[in-house]
C-alpha cells in the first residue's frame, strides 16, 4: 500500500466533519443457528461499493461491533470460507443493532488452504497502546516470543528494548524484575495462549514506579469455568552446542480457591566468541596495537518454580499469595583469551595467553501477599507486601602467561578471587481507585527497603597489587524509598484527559569498609504525568503526553569491586553514581485504528552508563559505571498491522531516530565528548495460515537495526531473519513447533569506540543461529482459561546489571 502525500490525503489526515455517532452491533450464525467466529465483516462506501470504510472480524460467539460510526448509509459485506457472501445496505442512526445475519453454505466450496484467523487488535488509549492478541494467530509459543512481536519492541543482546532502552515488564499490574537471563527463562515458561493483551506504555502514569523507562504490561485471561487443566512441554535447541528446556504447568479453579503451579528446568551449553582490538596511542601516534581472540564456554542449569494461590473471601474481597524461585547452581564459565601485542610497525612484540574459570551459584526467591477489595460504590482497594532474598557466590581463578615472538615464556601472573552478595528487599503498597461523578481517580503509597551486603577477597594477588593496590573489600548498601501518588482521568465525547503526580523520597547509604568511605544521599523528587487525547472522528485520533521519570543506579553498578578478564582488562562499579532525571514527550496520531504514528523526544539527563576507557600509558582497558553529562533522543515510530489475504497476516514497524550521549572522557584530559547517530529500526512479522482448519501455520520474521549507541560504543548494523512452523495435533490437545532462528547468522555485530585518543572495538559472536524443536501436550480441561499473575516487585530489576 502506497500513501501519496497529496493535498487530498493531507486534508483527510488532519480534518474531519462532525456528525452524530453511534455503535453498530450484530451476530453472525450459520444455517444451524451456530455462531460463526472469525468471519470478515466490512463496511463499504455505498457510493462506489468498493472502498472500505471500516472492517473487523467476528468474535468466538459470532458477534461483531463497530464503534463511533457517523450516522449514514453503508454497504455491509460479510465473507467466510465455504459460505456465500452477504452484501446488504444498512442505515446507521445512533446505536443500531442488526437482526441475526445467517451465512448459507456454498455449494461446491473449494477445498483451498485458506482460513480467516483472527488478527491481533491494536488500539490507542490515552496513555498506552493496547495490543490485543487473545485467541489470535499470535497466541502460540511462549510469552517471551509474543513480547518480541509487540509493536516497537526490539530484542538486542538478550534484552527487550523500546526506543533503544531496556523495558520494564509487568504481569497483571505486578512488576517482574529479574536479571535478563532469569526474566527470559521465566517468560519462556509461560504459554502465549494465556495472554489477553500486551500494553506498550512509553510514558508510564503516576501509578507506576518512577524508576525506569517504557513498560510492557502483560494481561492474562481470567478463569471462567471450574476445573483442572495441565500441560507438559519441552524444547530442544541445536546450535554449536545443544540446549533443552522442560516444564509443566497446572491450574485448578474452584468455587473459592484458584491454584496455579509451574516448574521448568533448563540445561544450556553455550559458546561465545569475541574478536577485539585496542590501538594504544601516545604523542598523537600509534604506540601499540593489541588484537585479542576471546572464547567462552558456559555450562548452566536453571530451576524455576512459580506458585499462585487466590482465595475469594466473599464476592467483594480476596487474598492472593504467590511465590517465585529461580535457582542456578554451579554455572561455569570457561574463558580463553589470546592477545597478540604488536608494536607501532604492526610487528609482533609479545603474546598474552589467559585461561580463567568462573563458577557462579545464584538463587532468587520472591514472596507476595495481597488483599483486594471492591466496594459497592465502585471503588477498589489493594494492599500488598513483597519480600525478595537474592544470593550470589562467585569464584574466579585466572592464569596469565606472556611469551616473546619465539613463543618463549616471559612472565606469569596468577590470582584467585571469591565474591558474595546478599540482597534483601521488603516493600509494602496500598492503592485505591474510585470515581467522583464522571471522573476516575486513584491514589496510593509505597515503602521500599533494600539491604545489600557484598564482599570480595583476592588470593595470590601480589602481582595485581603492584598495578592496582589492595583489591579486597566489603560493601554495605541500604536504600529506603517512600512514595505517594494521585491521578485523575476524565472522558468527554471526543476528548480524554489524564493527569497524575508522584512523589518519592530516597534515603541511600553506601559504605566501603576497606576504603573507609561512606556515601550518603537523600533527595525528594516529584514526577508529574499528563495525557491528552482528541478523537477527531472514527478514523482519526491525536494524543499528546508527558512524563518525568528517574533512573537509579543498579546495585551492582554501585559496588566498587573490580572483576578481571585478565590483569589488563576489568569491570568496575562506582559508589558515587547518582540517580538521573528524564523528561519524555510524545505526540501520537492514529489513522483508521491501523496506522500508528508516534513522534517522541527524550531527555534522559545524566543517566548512569557503562563506559569503556583505555589507559594508553599503562596499556589497560576498563569498563566503568559513570553518569553521562547528557543523553538525548528523538524520532518517529510507525506501526501498521494488516492482512494481504485471509491467510496472510503481517505487521510492520519502522523507527527513524536520533541518539546522542555526552560524557567526560577521563582518559582524554577529562574532555567533554558527544557521540551521536541517526538510525533506523525496522521489522516485519508475517503469519501464514497453511491449513483450512487453522491448525497449521508458518511465520517469517525479518528485522533490521542500523547504527545505534550503547554508552560510548557505536554498534554496526544487524539483520535477523527467522522462520517457523507450528502444527496443532489431536484436536488442539498437543502442539509441535519447528523454528529456524537467525538463518543467515547476521544478528551479531561489532561495537566500536573511536574518539580523541581512544580507539578500541570488539565484535561479539553468540549462538543466535539455531534450530529449535518444541512440543506441548495439554491434559485435563485444557480449554480452561488461566488466571496467572506476576509475583515480583519493582526494586528487583537492579539486582543484576
């Protein structure tokens, strides 16, 4: 479809006549009075009988509805495979309900491979974009996969991102905050068939924590019938090394008690390879060039347990308990680093070979208890408490050997480190929602208490002490946050408005015992939000919104410990990091509830980032946490979902953006440096229904990401092409899937930091190209809908970097 920027189109785009409006409803049945779901329902312009005014698809009960139609005459067209078309002239005068519309079976219907699968529905609300996928042709696979296909979402290096920034994940209004690996494991264990809708909230309202950026809010279907159902599922992935995951889920819906339990186990062996270079410069010229090949083999297993208990005290109130446990014992990283050290004439001067082994033991257990009550006046009260216990132990042994060009040994450096971190998080929250006339309001408060104790000890560290001094340390951290908010929303005939204000007081203390340093910070910040939407007509709506938010440093970033790849390359935290304030603006336009245009501007302020700095005198490189001097971005996002045919559905997303980071170059005489890019992100996701009954489908996913920034690094373009097949078996009791991911192995990319006297780069190659086979078997009353909810709270996202 081509959109020509003519004067006629511009006039239709930004102007509309005001008419009286009404809703049109109807029900489609067959000759046996059975409802017909997924039939195409189209309103045509009666003047030419061909141009489409609006379209939809009938629901599972055969019903359909068009909202806010201008009073006029239309041609109603209904089509469904194997039945005769209905074409009828109708008149809409206010709210209109049609008599039952009966489809007549066509004689000699062709046995073609076509099916009218329900398309995902997309709608714009005053403060969010709603992606309705329930019972659609996206409701297969797992929740992680469906999030990757939500409008504007990009997966980069294992993280879900919106507008080049990591997102927050909510499940039924509770925040899931785990490490990136834990989050992916958790969401891969949730079936996508349980998902009702995904909300993309780029400017979160006052109800949500002021911490973080955009939100992906998952809403699951609620149980509607008593009974039990369960499932067994697993998948096997073959790349360079094999990996597999097994899981089982169980649901019980009783008169008062609802129970959900899920367990998954994953075993992974993964390969990662980097090639990098550092040009160490002195006096304006090249002094030495280091070229490094890095290989890592990771062996890991993870146990994930989720339990949810809902108990209805009466018709108005309920108690809810949930528990989540993520346990990853004895994760082992075997690293091999081979560095060729060249002189200024690019002649081999020496070789550095490092072998290191790292063993991690990690556990993350979260408990939630909440009370919910609805009042006769329509108000709702929620009281919730949360506790998290996070433990991590890490042991590393490093052996480095230097050789001359003749491969004769020159020097050896060995060291051993043992580190541990324990974090306790306790939160309490109260929320109330009610109405005053036609205005909806909400208010609430939250208390958070985070305690972290970590320590690191080095053995055989004499060689390191000569370079860096004493490295053993203990670090204590405590953070208390007191928050309160209120918000109001109101709808008029064509306008919707929402405004809110959140206040957060933070009291934070960090203490380095060995360095005898104490860092105290106390501050109070207000976070206003405002949204305004204007629905010019049924086909055109505009929205403007603003939010002020905060980015607090992650706990790991505040920890001053150093973690070494070898004695010349390490990561370090920074207890002097401060929180940063961002201001975010959006201007949205929606055309025909099909095209979504979003102009945005983001001023992220002095956001904390990980920056790479090479020391040209001591020939080392370090990755340190540091507040930027400034960070900005703006762009245009365009999303469109459409059907080429009744068996081919596609959704396309394009983002044109500008990104810039300004920081203090501490190894370049503290010069102020700005790195900026203009880029594009684009993807197309296609679903092909390959059987008449809809039980067999294929997918094609194509994604392209041009240059963008990560701290001081610019990333080269990356492309991903993946295809998949899914077949339902035995009347939907089982499902078999086959996926070919990153077919051309072009998702991996190179990162480069080139400015002033800094010149370093690395290309990371991970096992993105793979073949995955999955199988799921349902038993019990497996058509019962689910009532899953999240079990994690806000502060958990800063457990790991």
